[in-house]
């Protein structure tokens, strides 16, 4: 809202003074993009900047400029939305970035603000400083859940000093998801770091400089009169003596004097569990993989997921993100099979971090089938995040590249991620105790001695008279052996 006053308006009493006040509600010129329509747009394995540029449909790319310092690759598909919705979808899909609007310049940056260098101690009763404390999101125990529903063996992670008088005498358990945690070790490390701040109450601070200027503490906070949205201020929690950075989320300016009248600090009024940003925790995740990356070489691989057509206008079929945990030398292999509609020359342009590599090969193609293979060394690549892009164009006709027939491979040490040389497999082992099969049955067979006394002579079947002397059998032990087998 813009208010225009006459010269009789008294400073600080805008609502009750001034003649012929004109109030105008205005939207940022960015929102003119909402009048345009994206029927279908897909950007695969690209940077934030490329996705933003593809969202500027029609002639918008000649009016607006899009830029970003985030080089993480991702894929976005937009259907039946306007460009403003597409831009906010990019932030959601990439999971990082803050929107900076400056007339026709649109940027998604890692951070749009700076450190204001101001410390506000919670608990001091200062006129002009209003503390709003929200404890609804406080937790004393976390129930971490990682990727593919991974959970901890111990299930819970407690916040520091969870059993102190600053917390209730009963546990407050909150479920927190860490989508980057692919194993239990990583999940535990991320959860412990998150537990250091998630147990704190959320603080929202309103600063009124008109009231604050009347106090002796004004000099400590006057720097806030020049902060912008996105800048950070340190707030000290009185109960835990912990310093936490909070962003400037709202500013009311005096346009004539170019100073802030009111400033609002803190998190937007939403659940901190929903707002939990693991971007600052990812250093822990990176460190877990860095030791492996420093010891072995890794290969990053890309192949076109769909058929491509190269014409006289340059296209970017390859965009490959690289993270080096230390300075390294890279080896790149570019291979392509294609069919040319006519005799032509193809130009291959390779970029590292948006800068051309001083090697731009040109290859003559015959009509029909052609194969191109280019090995390339990229020395002295510094530690950090990088990306390699390949651009193709021909001077005449068209070149068709079938699916998976354009391949780019990056090999080197100190690379995080990459393909393992082993095929995906699982190894399982289980101890099987010895089972005495014979004992299961032989133990069930028992025998005993039986005394047999013959009292009546046995008549022969041959009708012969045989007299058996009973003394031969009376009080005698008879032993019989049996051979038993089981099948």
C-alpha cells in the first residue's frame, strides 16, 4: 500500500493527519506474469536458472531476466499454470532458495539477505520491542524418519537439557522427516543437529522505531532501520542462553527518509517442524561421504533420456552437476551417435560453471550415420559445487540423436556421489545351528530284557514228536539285535 500525504502531515501520525490522502494498493510487477499461461513445460536435469528461463513463455524472456546462484540439478514439469506458480514450484522442488524481485529482474538465490550484526536479548522490557513467544512447536524428543522410512534403533533423539526446569515434566515427541538421510548413521547425525534448535520456542519480534527512539537502548538497535527483508538478526533465548539467527520477514519504510519505521523479525507464523530447513545440516551429510570420495575415483554419467534433434539453433542437451570435496583434476569423455539429414558441420561447446572451456571442436558429418568421441581433460577444478554443460548446433540441416546415444562421463578423485563399480546386489548371512537328525528318531526307540519260560512243549509242524527240555530256556536271558534304517 502506498500513501501520499500533503506537507501538513505530521511525521509519525500518518493515520490522523494530512489532506486529500490517496491510498493505492499495488502488486509487484513480477505478478504480471500471472496473466500468462503455461500449457505444458518440462525441464529435465537442469539448473534453477534454466528452469526459470523455460517458465518465461512467449516473449517474457525478452522482458524479464532470470538468474540464480543455485547449480543443483533437478527436473520440473509444469502443466496448466502461470509463470508465477511455476517459479514458486521451482523453489519447492529444488528445496532451497529465496526469491528476490527487483523490477523485471527475478532471482532465486541461496540467501537474499546479509547479517545485520545486531543482537537482541530476549526478556528485556524495552519500549518499542515486542516479543511474541510461541511454544506450540516445542519438542523434547524427536522421532526421526529418513528416506524409505528408515528409523533409528533407539527410535528417539532428545533435545539438550530436555529434563531441565525449562521444559514440562513430561516428554513432548514430534516426528521429523529427513529425506536426505539414506542410512541410519546419517539419520542419527542429522537428527542430533536438528535437536539443538528444535527444542526452542519460536520468537517473533516487532520493532517500532518511533517508540524505540525514546529509549536509551535506541543506539543498540538503530542499525535495524536499514535492514531489508531476508537479512538475519541474532536473538538470544533467555531460558537456554542460546543465540539463534532469525530473518527479517517484514519491513515498513519511510520512503521520504529511506529508513524503516517498523521491522518484524522471526519465522512466519507456521509450524517450525514444517519450516525445518535441513540445508544447514547437510554439511554433516556431506562430511560422511567426503572420506570415501577422497580415497576412490568416481564416475558421473549422463545419457539423453529422450531422442534429440539438433538444428542451427544451439541446444543444451547435457547438464551435469559435480561436487568436489577437494581440488581435483577431471577427465571427461563425450560420445555421440547420430544421423544427419545432409552434409553439415556440428559445433560442440563445453562450459564449466557457465564459462566456455577453450576447446570448441567442430566435426564434419556425412549424410546418414555418424559417430563422435571426444576425450577431454579438465585440470585444477577447485573444491565446491560445479556443473558441466554441453551445447550442440549444426550449420545446416538437422541431426537426430536416438535415446541413450548421447553419453557424457566425468571421472576423477574427490568427487561426491557417482556410480559404484559394483552391480547392485544384496548380501545376507544367517547362522544355522547343527541339527542331529539321527537323534530325532533313535532316541524314540527303546528296548528291554524279557524273561521267557516255556511250560508246554511245542508240537512240530511235521507231526514229529519232539520233546523240548524246559531247563534249556527257564531263567535264561535272550538278547535279540535289530537293524533299523529310516528313509
